[in-house]
């Protein structure tokens, strides 16, 4: 008895497989720029946020290490953050970055990795005593640290240190937002 069965093999031909790979390639090329821009935006705002957190922590660490008050000042108009040391209660911008040995200034607009990141807002409030000195307005664009690392503002008029009540710095880029907060008593810096 002859076996004359015709077996039909199931599967895909080489042409069908190449067609599927080609179509998937086109879909990937169309979809990737959208995914890439989201990840680039995240990287850009994350980098800017980390650099600001590092600057604040550096100022705090230097205050503890040296016993002098170091701090940071925020300039929303120029998109810059500068680290300073207080000398006779006046900020001196002669603090150098520990790695590149240049004055410690973060310029969000002039750094290709952070260009376009917006220093959207900052809110820095200090406890102000009542009475005679209550008419002085305290700056809301800077914060310094005492030798214990506690966040404060030192008055250049010599009428004391004002401890931090609350501080938050908000960055934005391409629809994404990051918030940096500084705890009042400990000076702990957190990124959300």
C-alpha cells in the first residue's frame, strides 16, 4: 500500500517573515522619536534637579566643615544658582566647585545638558521675630547654613539669624516638574 499522503506544512514563508520585520521596523521608526523626547526631557530635568540638590548640599557640608556660613542664591530671571560664603554677613561668590575648580555657579541656560529647564519658582520663608526688627523684609531668594548645618538667613544688619520655616524650589521642562524641598530644622534636601 503506497503512502501517498500530502502533508501540508504550516508556517511562514521567508517573504512573509521579511514583510512582518519590515512593518515592525517602520512602526519602530515612527514611535521612537516620541519615546526619545520623553526620556530626553526626563534626563534633562533630572540632571538640573540633581545639580541644584548637590549645590545646596555642598553649601551645607562646607558650613559644617569650615564653621563659616555657606549658602545658595536663586536668580529666576537669569536661570542661575550660585553658591556663596558669608563674610561679615555679606555674600561672597568666591566659592569654587570641588571638581571643575570654577566659581560654583549653575547656569541652566548656558549648559547644553540643562538648556530649556526653567527655574519656575522658589519659595523660601524664614521665621521672623516680632517687635522692632519685624519691619525688615527677609529675602526669599537665598538660604544659608550655620556651622551645625541648619538652614537660616543671616541679616547683614547684624540683628541675628532667622531660621528656615519652609523652602521649595520648582523646576519645569517639557511638561515635567521637579520640586526640591529643604527641611527647616535639619536642612535635609529632598527631590520629588
